[in-house]
C-alpha cells in the first residue's frame, strides 16, 4: 500500500463522519437545485460582444446539461474519458461541466490564454477525446487553431466550437437532439475535474479532484461567508481556474443561487452588472478589487448589494481594504489556496478589517495547516517555515504521476509555500520554498522586498530572484516593470529600501528593467524563467 493510499483509507471515513464530505456528485448539486426552485434564474450570461445577456433557469440548465450529456455519449465519451474545455466565462462551459458529471466523464478546464505548445502537451497527456473551444474570443480564432492541431492529437475524436456555424458547432453537436437515458454518472470519489497547475516551476502537473473535495470547498466557503440561496455571485475570475470554477460556479449551484457570468473583465461594465443584478459575493485577485473601487470613484453605479469579496493570490494592501470598506461598504476576506488544496485558509468577514491585510486567514472547516522546520518540527508562532496542509478539500493526486510525492503517512501535503502563523492560527505566506534566496548563508525575505518595491511610485510590477555568485552563493536581482513615463534603476531601488529601514544585506544588487514579467496562464510570475535570465545576463557581463 502506498503512502497516499494509507492516508486516504484513514482520512476519508473521518471526513464523512464529520460532515465535511457529503458523498454527492457535481451533477447532484444541479438536480437538487432544480428540485428546490426549478424556475429560479441560475445563470445570467453577459458577453462583451452581445447587447443582451441570456438567462437560464435551473430547469433550463438541467435540460441543456441532459442534452449535452446524451450527445457526448453518442460521440463515444464514457466513464473516465477526458473532455478538455477551453472556453471563457460562457454558459456553454457550465452546461459542459454538469454534462460530464452526468456520464462519469472528466472535465478538464484550460485557460483561454493557452496556445498550441501548452495545449498539445495537455491534450496528449490526458488523451482527451473531445476538445471544446470558442470560435473566436478576444480577436483570436480558436476554431482554426484546434483544427490545425488535429494531426498531432491521435486520441482526439471531436472538436466542438461554441458559436461555430457548421456541423462542429456546440449547438448542433451537443444540444440539437432530445436527451436519451443516461448511463451511470460520476461517483463521489471519482476524478471529476482534472486541472493542470500553472507551471511556475516549469512543468505543469494534472491535479485530480473529486466531487467530494469540490463540494467540501463549497460547503466551507458558504459557511464562512454565511451564503445561501438568496445570494447572487459574479463570475469574473476565469472558469478555467479553480477560483472561477469551484469558488464561484459550483458554489452558486451548491447554494441554489444565481451566477452572473462576465466573459471579459472590464471594470465599469462589471460594476454595472453588480448593481443591476444585485451581486452579493465574488472571488478574484487584488487587481479586480482595485478596478472596482476606481470604477465607482469614476462614476460607475454603486454595487450596494455587494458585501463579500474573497481575495487571494497575493497580499492585499491595507489601504485597498480600507478603501473598499469606506467607499463600497465591502468586507475583503484574504484567502490562501492552490489548485491542489482549493481553499485552505480564509479570513472570516467579521475580522476582515483586522486580519485581511496582514494574514492569509485561518484554516477552513475540514482543513488543517501547520508550519514546520526542515526536520518537520512544528514551529512556534511568528517563525517562518514550510506550510503543510491536509483536509477534506485536498486533491486526489497527480494524474499519471505516481512517482511524485503527495501526502506523508499522516496525510500532510507540503504546499511548497513558506509561512508563519500567529497565536490565533492565522497564517501569512512569506515566500515559496523554491524562491528562497540565500545570500552568504542568510535567508533573504524576498516577499517583503517585493511588497516594499510595489509601493514605489515608479514600479508597476516586480519580482526578486537569486543569481549565482562565487563568494556569497547567491545575490539578489530585481526585475522591474516601470510605470508608464517613469524610470527606475539600482540606485533608486537601494535608496528606497534604505529609507524603508530594510537591512542592507537584503537589498538587490542588480536591477533589470523589463517590459513585462513572464507569467503563467493564470497570471502567476514564472520565477524559474527569471532565475535563468538573471544567470544568463550575469554570465554575459
């Protein structure tokens, strides 16, 4: 028996007994929502290129999902087969997600920003039978790209094009026929979603989640936020990412609420949607929050119903939390999570003003976190170490990668993040294990440096990495994207950090001004590329 299997056998019964796992499937959420309120609006599908946003009741959504499920079966899709979906925040994505669950197929969402190189790897690795794309989105022809890739995808049987006009169109292929009797669908512990990590360290990995882990996330978030069927949720975060998919789309159906899909984030339009539709909750990264505040200040209608904002992915400046509270009456709740973990820690609304700026929350119900040293010993409050996590929302493992270590014998997963914990159990991410910069035997607080430099008026974006040095082992290099019309150099950076009273040993010793930072599809900075670039530039000089 493997270590991971031992952890699963011991833990799963506990999750069920404690009520963290409900032993339901994704499609059961829809069935139950229909039974409670069939004529309630489930989806409002706003698109930047359309005047009108179509609305679908729960009964209509279920009928579309039944048709799509029957059609997928006719196309040869069965239990365990992968359906790769590269759609923006369109209603077709939601229909496909529930259709896959109904027949036991695996939903594989991918971000619209991905192109041939990444897609060929993903589609071939998971042997996807069906690939669903938009005809065009943001001026790019996805249909043409998908068809051009067919020769290099031996397992792919069907390309389906949302908004297409021929026999490959989503409407003709999946929605034209009346539904048949469906085969058995997903089981609660089956892989329901396969989502690839963003590849910040170079190689994407397929993360497997079950209905139980996904629904545990919905249950925990709804409990911490106090959400119910009266809530209206804005889906502006991409559905190809777990924030959009699990923390909003599935959460909305779990609640029996209404989701507002926005396919292209434009702040004024988004704020208008919030005000018109009575949005009460959304989840997104810090830039979305800043955009909302700016749009309202510029005259967009006040989103008076909005009361909860789940914010993750980066530290939230305290000035922005204060601004959201003062200008919008909004409680901004910090979160730490990852594709493997879903939502690990969250600040509750009641303590958002106090805790969200300085922490990433405390563990959610059914989740545990601890901070340990290199020997695995739990560290006291305030000391930074490796962040370990376990619980009901954890992934099942890495797809086709049994050699990758997942859980230890007690079920703990090493997140790869460095963190410290306060006396109340709230954590703060202080860096990534692989991002540690050790200069002359001293650990350099990379995240703290970056946070300081983000406050510099000339800095738009920044990332600090190490580069090899024969005497000190490593030295620090800051890659900086300057704000438009601004200039910055090493002298300015070091003077600024000196004024901030940061120890001189921690100052970057090189500054590279760049037009942009390399990022993953979900926007994470790819520091492995910056480390390579810093080393190459150093060697060249």
